[in-house]
C-alpha cells in the first residue's frame, strides 16, 4: 500500500520557516523496524516477550529488568553489554529477547538472536574438512550485528573446536566494541575441581571469560524455574515457589583451541574461517 505522505519514497516534504525540505517519513521507519525484526531470528516461543511482561518477582530480577531498561534507553550509546546469569527457567532468554526487540523498535538496529548450540551446528554444517573452512555467511551476522544476543553460552560440549570458535566470535565483537548480550546457566565463581558444577570460566575458557569481564555487566538472576510451576505462571505462583530450595545446575563434564579468519583469497575473493588444527565438532 502506497504511503499518502511520501508516495512510497520514504521521504516526506516539510516546510520550516518558509524553507521547504524533506525528512524521513514515518512509514520508512516502520518498514525498517519490521524488516529488522524479521531478520533478527527471534524464536517463535519468545515473539511475545517484552520488558513490560517480564515478571520481576525477586530483588535480583527487579535489578535485572532495571538494567535492561537502562541499556535500551541509551542504545546505540552503551558502556558495556550484559551477561545474564542464572539457573534454567529464571527468565534470562525472555529478558534478552525483550531487550533486543526494544532496541529494534527504538532504533531499527540490525540485531541478531543466536542460540549457541544452534549457531555451532550451522557452522559445522557448512564446514569443509578438506580446506578446513566454513562459509563466512554463517558467522558474519553474529560478528557484525549492531546488537547480538548469544543465548545459553557454555551449553555446548567443550572441545577444542567449540572453544576456539566461540573465542573468535567473542574476540571479534570485543575488538570492534559491538554490543552483546549473553545468557548462561553456569555460575560465575572460581573454578573448583571438587565441585560438581562447572563454572562459566571452565566452560568457555580463560580467554573468553577475560573478554566477557571487560565487555559485559554481569547480572545474576535468582528465582524459580517457571517451567516447573506450569504454563503461564502468575507472579503470585512464582512467589510461592521461590523458596523451594536450590536450583539444578549443569554437572561437570569434559574439556578446550584454534580458529582464524582467512582474508579474501585472490582466487575467489571470499573470506572464510579456517581451523588449522582439528576438525569441526571434534
């Protein structure tokens, strides 16, 4: 449908103190926001997630949503990204997606949601074991997005290839100061070989963990696993379950690195990823 204000050009005329000029039409912004939202890769389950319908029934969740609102209010200006930490079901993904959607609605930014395991699977699927490269089209969006949500960091089984690939993504965004929101089920504390639960540092390695400390504001979210309460739990139900005891955390597993960006070759003019050692997923 053609816009009556701009005749579908994206620019509408404006007269200011006798001077006629053109400005961006509202329809252009609406179209840009709609396209950015379609391109963001938001999972259908979280399409209705917003900051307004996030249930902040504990002090830590109130703090988390307050910091989320502050981040969206100033974007694209930001000091640090966010790392949302907490047990499964506490609302980390809901809050991360809500931030992403609010940023898109406010700025039409090119934003991207990626589940860590799904992203690594797609990278593996395009991996060429002969030349040890993967299609750069798969990884470029997560490296270059103005805002990236990388969900469930540390969930993938730890291998040299996984460790190096995640470090490449994190390091690239760190170097170019691109806003990133991470979520993770793993606790942020000093590694302890006697502990039954692995730490975030153990899951992603010291290099990636060091970058995260400078890139992100660590936000610990504490609450009930809403999936245990039942579908669409109310705030009252969540309050009732809040004191139900310690939450289940991932148990200790196995261990860790070598990837690099190959510059565009003279032969094909395309950049890609190369892993000099190991095979994808090994």
